[in-house]
């Protein structure tokens, strides 16, 4: 019998690629659901992820304001994926992932909601 050595880096990359593809597929399903559900589309319009009050510039970089962070959280409350929030808020996937983890830590859908002043 011969022993086979498996390199973990390519396996991990393949798993990451699969996870990303699944995330994109879920985002597509969410988008399709929004197109078919006027109520959900209305809610997204009220949140307005592209509102200029959601970001501010510091040192040439755009950062989320407290309002922008709350919009991210409300999108997660509505069942949006990290990839969907990335697209809607025009932020990086890493930023969306960071906000998702912070949202979970804050209690997820059961967290205390902040006003959108």
C-alpha cells in the first residue's frame, strides 16, 4: 500500500471557492425573491443602502457611518447574505463579513435596533 499526501492549501482554496459560489447563488435567490415580492422590495427602498449618509470619507477611504452599520444590520435582519450586503452597500466582502460577525455578536435579529436618524 502506498500512502498519499494531500496538500491542504488547494483543498482549502477549493472549499472557499465553493462557499463563495454558494453565497453568490443565495444572493441571486434573494434578489429574485425581492423582484417577486413587492413588500420586501419596499422595505429595501426604505433602508436605501446607497444613501450618502451611510458612508463618510477619511484619508481617501470610504467608511461606514453608524447609520450605514445599522443599515447593514437591518439587511442581515431581513435575511440578506454577506454577499448581498456587499453588493447593496457597495463595500468589500471582508467588510460585509466583519459586519455580519458583529451583527451576530450583538444578538442578530434579537439585537437592539438603533434609530436611522
